[in-house]
C-alpha cells in the first residue's frame, strides 16, 4: 500500500508546484521569479535647447523713433533704421511699447512698428554690446586739443633740438669754435 501512496503523493507535490508557478502575480517581483521577456524601451536623449533671446526688428520704412519714455509725447532720442535689430530689455510690450537699447541709449519703441524675433543668445549679446557703444555724432564739432609747447631747456638729458643761448655762441666764436668767419 505504501507503494501506491508514495507515487500519488509525489505526483501531487509536482502538480502543486507547477500550479503555484503558473499563477504568480506580475506585481510581486520576488527574486525567484523568472526575468521578463518584454523589450525595454531605450531612453532617448532629449536635445539640449539652444538658449534664445528676443529682439525687436524695426518694420518702418522711414525708420522708427527711439523715445525717452513710453509715449508719443516723449522726447525723441534718435531715429532707428528700418530692419535694425534692437535687443529687447522686456519680454512683453507695456501699453504698446517695448523697452530696447540702441547705440548706447536705452529707450522705447512703439510695438506697432516692430516685429519680435527670436535670436540666439550669442547674437543678443552681440547686439547689446553694439548697443552699448554710442555712435559719434557726425555734426558734432571736434574738441580742440592743446598745441604742444616747445621746450627751451639747455639740459643735455632733454630729447629734442636745443639752441644754445646767444651769449654762449659769442663766447664760442671768440675761442675759434663756432664762428662762420673761420672759412671752414
């Protein structure tokens, strides 16, 4: 009888073990579970965004006034040229005006006459550097410079042509030194 029970008991254990492995829950990740055969998605690298800045591109055929304040009643600082790129100092227009830099001046331009364009950060920095340098006024009179004054020193250390004093010339000629009467 033991010979009949032992094979049945062994068969029952094998069947129980097989059924326990088939019904395992996928959420239970124990170390005895077989590795998953599902493909793992490879991580795609995200491209590094290029830093951008904004500039106002003048869209006025005759140019556009750069004003001291954000108002048409404000003083005109200068006239910008059509197509000029002006580095924006503010991202959004305030009451229809953008604050910009142009040729060494900070001022305002009407939002109605510019197109906001995206430019690289390098171009923006270049525009700001150029905008920081004032443009010379072609109508301005040049500032006078002082004329150099001639030196009258008799010190031999001085650089330049020196003329000996008159009294030394006469004494030198009497000793036979510098006289034009020597004939030589």
